[in-house]
């Protein structure tokens, strides 16, 4: 469909070969979409919220506990989800004691995948499929490697996921509230692509906007906005105050173009939602 939100058409002006975007309201209705929403794109780190959701399903099923040991010595599942395990960005090296610094870590999410796979006795990609993708009808989505960055999906499928997060059926709403709330508050750290943030607030697998500046969401995004962006030129944000979520997928790597294009796009989407 073409969007009932005029702002979505502005993705045509992004300097990318292909882009698709959609907005889904908290009640699950589609506010609008634009571009090839059925095309599969590599998600890069937008993989992480999907993986985090599967980890939380494993927690609610009793396969794991959030405060059980996982990853480096002294770390827990919760530390790994919140990027406070102390593991380095992309290598199996401990750089800090658990809970003391916010170190964004692909290695930490790979450790999460290994931990759940061992507890459930099935490969993590299959656990993700059974726990999240299949129940939500995300038939075009698959994890094709690292739980940190190797999912492939469509805007249509991520709309289903964003609708679920806003009105949970697979998880207790209280668990989702924890995931979108600051975990280990006050920690500083680097937001990839945007530099040092003081504080660098995260929930459980979701980055939280709070007062971060600069940021990939909009100036008008509420501090409660949470989500993730990916180095493949992708993002998913959920703004509880706007009662809506937005997904955008492209086939151009994240860079200066995204830093410039995404915040005004988000502000325009929010303005359209207010006017609707």
C-alpha cells in the first residue's frame, strides 16, 4: 500500500538504492507503508531485539533465569542483554567488571545465543524461529549466522514484531516493560556511530533514547523511545508516547547519510501521527 502518512514517501529522497518503511500503531493497525515492504534485507544489529525477545521467552518458559551466570566470570544473562557484561565489542575479551560499564558487544549476544541453545538443547536459530518468528507469522525472517547481526527480514515481518512489542502476546507485558526500562542506570558508554553518551541507557536488548544527543531517532521522539539501528542501514523504533513504531530497511550501509536523514524523517512521521 502507499502510505496514509505523507512522511513515509520521503524515503524516496534517501541516497540509497532501495528503501522500505512502515509505521504500525500500538493497536496493531498499519498507519502506512512505502516501498518494497516484502523485500528481504539484512538487518545487521536490528537482529538484536529479535534475539532479546527470544531470550525473554526462554526466561518465561523457565529454560533460563535472567540472573544466572552467562558469559564471562561474574556476568549474567541480564548483563549480556544490557551490554554490561564487560565483553569487548567484537572479540572474546573482557574489558571491565560486569555491571560497571556499558560496552556494546556483539560477542555478548553471541554468548546469549550459545547460552539459550545449550539450555534448550536446540540451535539458537531454531529456537528463535519457534519462540518468536513462527508464532508471529514472520515467515520471511531467518537468522543466518551470528545472533548479534545476521538476521534477514522484511518490513512486513518487522511490523508484526513491532506490533507484538507494543501489545505483547508472547511475553508477559511486565517482562516487556522491563526490557524497555533502563537496566543498570547511570552507566556511560559509546553508542556505535554516535560516540560517547553520558549516560548510555539500555534496557534488555533495546536501546533507550532518554536524553541522548546526537541520536538516530528524532528531536521530537519521546525519552521513552526504544529500539535499535543496524549498520546495514536499518532501524526500528517504538515510541510509547506516540503509541506507534516505525521500521525502515535499506540496502546501503549506515553512514553520514543516515545520521542526516533519519532524525528529520522520524520527526516528520511523528508530526503525521499527531495530525492523523
